[in-house]
C-alpha cells in the first residue's frame, strides 16, 4: 500500500523520529531527518545507521540526514515533530524563522506543559503565527520505536481539528506494517498519550518493589479511570480511552522493557533517587514532567487522581515509594461502578 510521493521533514533524530522516518521511506517518500548533532547526521548519511537510538538497525537509503533546519525545510509542506515536549517552544521558533510558508505539523510527542497546562497542539498554536501554521495533526498509540524499526505490526491513531489533514497523514504513513486509524477526538488522543506515561512510571515502581502482576493489573485499570476522569473533564470523548490512544498505549507502556517511563519507575522502585535515574536513562522521561502538569490539572478541574497525586509526592516531595503505594492501598472504600457512571454522566452533561 504505497501512496503519492511527498517530501517530508522529520524534526528530531531520536529513536521515535528515526523509526517514523523509516516508515515514510518505506512508503517511497523523500524523507529529511533533522538532528542537532552533526556527527549523528553524518552517521545517518554515510553508514545508514543511528546506533545511539536504534542499535542494530539499517536505515533505508531514502532517509537523508540534515543538521541545517533551513536546508531540511526547502520545499516542505509537512513536518513530523519528534522532539521532547520541553524543547517544543524553542524548536518551533527555529522552524518558523527558517520557513515562511504554511506547514502542516504532525506532532508525535506525548506530554503536557506544566504551569501553562497546555496540550502540545495548544502549545503549537500559541507559539506559531496563523499564516505559517496550516494544520496540526497528532499521531499517537501503542508504538515502541524499537519495534517499528524492525517493521513489526504496529497500529496508531491520528487526530486533528481538520479531519482532512488527519486523513492526509493517515495516507502518508499507512502500510502493511504500520496501520493508521483516524479519530476526531483531538483532546482525548493527546490526553491519553500524555497521561499513560504517569501510570507507566507507577507500574515500573510496583514492579521494582516486587509486587507482581496483580498489583500492576490493578494499577493499569485504576490508572485508566484517572485518565478518563481528567480527559472527560477537559472535553474528551470517554470512548477514546478504550481505544489505541487510551488503553492500547497504556498497556504497552506499562508492560514493556522498551518503555523508558516503566524503566525509570522500576529503578525508583528499587531504591534509586530520581536524579540518578534521569542521569542514567540518557533519554527524556516524559512522565516526570507530565506528572507535575497532571497534578496541576487535577486541582484545576477538581478531579480525583490518587495515583497521580501519590507519584507527584514521590517525584517532587521526597515521599518513600513503598509508603506511597501503601497509602494508595489503604484509601477509603468506594464503588467501582459508581465511578464509571460518574465519568459517563459528566460527559453527557457537557
């Protein structure tokens, strides 16, 4: 399944940006992969590898690396933005300074900005001028870069305020290894992708404590309830959290050794300090930053999020991990069905 050839710039040469560049190159698109490390770009162009982020993977020759944003954007109408959320404002400023024609931005990062409490699409809208920004599309779902780069079957969702733009992105990515669904719920797709990293951190902690599968299954289930409560309060469709950007992404991120959020939580559960964990990871752990934002959002929308609150205390208030988990298990009793109906009722009232 190959669609019309496009020239596409992927901004961010980490594991996820490189894996998505491979999907696009497999679909015969002209792919320009930008990174700020010139040695890494030389490796991509000369050896067709990106060993730091995807060891053992040979990149398609259709991927060309760029260390100059200006050169990477010549003639480009679609950008895949695959940088950490904390870098978005800076990178967007560089992009707009380098390219003055309308662009469709496909953001593939998963997070929420603390303090401003903006979702990534909202950050892009705030930073970008209206005559430069054509459309914003989000791509999200259960998709480890390591498996995508091996061309293992993967399924994701895309969403946008303009569903024609989402369908366009669906067309450029979809192939027999990488299936893409559209979803009109932009808020839900972004919230599901961002908040699952919080639950993955917590799942890693329970595994690090040696609490087993029962505890992790309960955590994932109750975590999904938290995500749904906040998402619906922010305007999302609760059905989205039963789909790829919700339970799908949550399962894969909470149960796989590929998940950097799970790995970080696992180290915390085994007694390492947050600073040590982040230093040893060598890559951004989005769940840490998102925990702060979700904690703030829970207060803003008056939503009960006990797992998020417990993790916030561990990450930012020095709470011992075992004590935080024990406090969660000793919360006052409640009725599960009442909580589920409350989520649905709040959506219907809106």
